[in-house]
């Protein structure tokens, strides 16, 4: 099997493959097996390195890294003048690595136990100032020991709320690393919380975020959440072979979060403060179940202030929903877009506009000779009543609006016809959403014109058998005040500095008709149902007092009182509407709603002796 050949004085053993013409012995098989195995292993190694190398490297990186979402800073909400209504503020989570802390060096105690070293580390860490600790020292000690025994990767200790305190923390962290001989504290992890600097002012409009920041609950925060939230980032963190996180220099790569866009609102903070004060006083004075109000710029539909009382407090919505009180929670949101009501006499100027378009004159007379009148249509009839006898000089088409005569306006409606009145209602936005940039707007109700009976026509003439929201009614009056153009109410003026005003609306009334109705509404304040107002701003407007419908009819003694006004009447700058639901005692709109609008617009338009400055000062001083 082996030959030997002489080579100098040395003898060499030369391997020769066994001959195949004789039987193989066990040593031969072993050598063949070893050679074959070596070739296979070598080939496999080459295959792994050349063919599968990149894929296995990627797999190893995946298995020794962890990924976590990085919260994006949400956009801020400002007023047009730059006052902050909502913003994200940075916070930093502080945590300790129990495993690393259990192996620190303690001078003078080389044989200290792992729990003892961990407790010592906690004691030293809690000496750092500017951190809001989650629990007292003894509780954190216990949690740390429990976390160490359970093999937890890190233990949250507290939160840093200010950047100055973060700098102090990082300095102390470096000192502790030197003292302990290792890093025991994790890198501070930044997160964001939503802050509302003006607290609950305009809470129904600005809204609130959910605790997990995944959605807005109501208001601008809900409607514009996708714009405000931005895009989350991704953090990849290296880990050791056991999967434990390496806190020191552990962040290897990631995707940076993209900040959300800022919004600028049309909201006027001074008007909002004053409106909320007035509404709260009105609720207390009238002992009603609710009061809503709004202020708009009739020229472009900008919503400058809006509120309802009682109102929601941030954090209450979730509590009420969890308690099964969804309906009660919704009543605390802004009712101007949610509460559908029969408007009552505030609809009479719109009937007047339809009559004027049909060729009826303001000076045409109406047959009003008593406080009640039976209206007949073939075999059908109904009795219409007024609260007072109309004076002879007001027994005209215009006088029916100025003195708010139901008998007179029903006669005007019958002369005008259902098609004309329905057409004006539809053009002014009844039966359709206004398009405001808030969620939860109701559409109201307006029957198709072919479904209008004679009875419907007479009822609709003084504000019954149709349902509108407060905002729909205000928008209709904006068209009267601005010369006949429809407006789209809106709160958002700019997105990241870019104006996003809605397009100008179409003309829905002629300038002449709008002017004639404006003059009539001015007469309402001068010598009609609004004549008790002591106003000096050129106010025009209309009162409305409507019964509240219930199952089987109307509730006895239950009313909705409202007033819509704008000023100055010949060049309107501001429009306001106040609605009082179920006032107790005196319930006429001229007494419970009209004075509020007069005082509100008087303050906003700087009438002498107005209460605006005092109201703002008081609102700033009181706790919220």
C-alpha cells in the first residue's frame, strides 16, 4: 500500500490511492470520507459566503436590532394674530438598565450584592434635579429589584419636562458613568404631549386629541387631524446576542419623523372670551337648558367666535363615553352645528326676500285687524295668532316683519307661493350642510317643494315645519348683510402659512333685494321687536321665539328664543346670533337673546362704554 524511496539519508512515506482491483480496508474508507467531508464543508462555506452572504448578514442585523416608531411633532394651532391655541411640547422619558446597575462599582463595598448595587444606583440617580419621578424612592427601589430578577431590559423612572433640565440630566449622567464605571441610564427618549395654553377657551372649536394621539376627538383637532399629525419616524436600535438593548450608542439608523402642518384660525380671542362670558351669564339669568352663540364676518363667512354653554371640559368626553353617557357628552359640544331647530320668526326676512322677488312691494297692505285670524283653503282652515294687535301703520308687508306679525307674514307667504319661498330657502342653504371645516354638522330638514301642502306653506312662513341649525340661519343672514352673496363658514385661514380661504360664493339675492331687507331689519331695531335695545352701532336684526316640538305636538311653555343681528347695518362688519333654549320666566327673544347680541356687537365694534377690555382682563385672571 505504501512505497518507500531513498532520498538522501531521509526516507519519505508517499501516499498512493488504493488500487481498485483489490478490496478496500477501513483506513481507506476513513480517508475517503474525510476528504469528501472536507470538500463538502469547503463548498458550503463558499456558498454561504458568496451566494447567501448578503441575505444572512441582513437576517443577522434584523435579529440583533429592534425597531420602534418615533412620534412626530404635531402641527400647532394659532389664531390669525399668532396666539397659540394648541401645540406639542417635548418631554423626555428617563429609564435605568437594571442589569447594568446591578454590576456597578461601589467604593468600599466590593462584595455588595446585585440588589444592593441596584438600590445604590437608584439612590444616586434620584439625586438628579428637574425630573418628575413616577414614584417615591422606596417604590422605585422595589420595582428595580423586581425588574432585575424578571430580566427586564429597562425600568422607567420619570419624565423631564424642560430642555434646561435635560441638559442638567445629561451632565449628571456623565458623572455617574464615571463613578459607576459603566452606563446605567438609558438615552432620554423624546416624546410629545399636547398643550393648550388658553386652557378651555374655545375648547369646542379647537377640540382635543386622544391620549394615544392617534385621532382628534372633536373640533379642529378631529377635522384636521391628518394635516396636523405629520408622519411618524422609525428608530432602529442595536441589541446584543441575547436581545437586550444596548443603550450606549445603540441607535444605529432610522427614518426621521416629518412634522405636521401648522394651522392658523380665523378665531378672534377677544370675541371668544366675551362671547363665552355673555353666554354663561345668560344661562344663569334665564335658567335655560342651554345657550349658543356665534360671531361671523358676513363679508366672507369667517367664524370669529362660537360657543355653547354648558360646555365640554378637556378630558370629559372619554369619561362620559366610558360611563355610557354619549348623549350627554354630545350636548356639551358646540350646538350651533348640531342642534336642529324650528327657527320661528327669524325666518320672516327670508320670506320677505322671496316676496320682493315675486314683485310684491314693501308698502303693500296686509289684512290684520285682530290678534287672531282664521286662514281658509277650501275646506281646510287654521287659526293664526299674534301676540299683540298690529298698529294700522304697520299693516304692510314690511310691517309684518318689523312687528313680527304671524298673521301678516302668512298672508305674504300665500301671495308669494310655495315655489318662490322654497327656492329662496334652498338658495340660502336650508336643507344642506354649510361646508364648515368641522365635523358633526347636521343637515337640517327642508321638504321637497312638491311635498309642501297649503298647511306647510303657512307654517314655513313664520318658521315652522322646517329644521335649521344656528349656523345655517346665520349664513342665510350673511347673504342679506353682504349684498346677496352666499358664504361658506370656515375656521381655518392658513395651512403652513398658505391661505386656504373658500372660494367666493355665488349670488343668491340681488343687491337691491338684499338692501331692502337690510333696511327692514334696521327698522326692526328702531321701532319693531328690537326697539328696546339701547344700541349705538347701527344694529339691524330680527327676533325669533319658537315653540319646541315633542311627540304628539308642542311642549307647553317650552321655547327657543333667538336673535340675529349685524352692524353697522349699511356696511356690516360683524354678524352675531344667540339662541337660548327653554328659558324660564320671560322667554321672548327681545328680552333674553337680543340684548346679548347688542352688547356683544357693541363691544366688538368699540361702542363707547363697552365691556370687552374688562371681560378679557377678568378671563385672564380667573383659573381655568
